[in-house]
C-alpha cells in the first residue's frame, strides 16, 4: 500500500531533467553589398514537425558589409523519453545566391542532457548555390 502511494512521487522525480543552455555564435560572410538571412537553432526530434526552436534571430538584412556576427542563446529542459542526448542543429536561410533563397544546415551535434552549458561556433561563407532552394526566409 505504501509503495503504491509513493509511485506518483517517484514518477514525478524520475521525470525531472536538468536544463541545458545553448550558446551559439559565429559570422556569416557574403560577397554581395546587400543580402539577408534568417538563422535558427533547433533541437531535432523524431519527426521534423516536432523539432523545437531553441532560438532564432529573425530576418536580418546587411547593407555595405560583407559579414555579420550573430549570437543565439536558448534553453532546453528535456528531450524525449529514454533519450539522454539533445540533437542540436542550425539552419540559415539566405539570399547570397545567384538565384532565390537557399537554406544551409549545420551537421547535428549530440549534447548530453546533463550538460549545463553547450557552446557552438558556426562560421559560414554564404556564397554559391549550395543548400536547398526555399521560397521564404521563415
């Protein structure tokens, strides 16, 4: 009887995970005098529609400069059940191309859910027609 009454408490305690703060920075480079980008920090889940946005910068346009330094900062509190690692990736959509907007994706980084702070740097030259063609920045 006592074990049954303790079961909800044990389940609650067992489900508590420590938070992880993700800090990302870097520089985007483009040879054009006017260009725009939209960068997002993600936590990848089983299906794309369940991916968590950890942080995003929103659409930024750059005029008269060929580089832009960015910073993202966000927190995740848990991942899926029985999953001890966050699957972290970044995407940038940009118009530093010969035609349209393209999306580049940084390779997935696996980070333990027990890591208090995770640091990532991603510097990218946004030239050429690499990446997936997209209609919008968002």
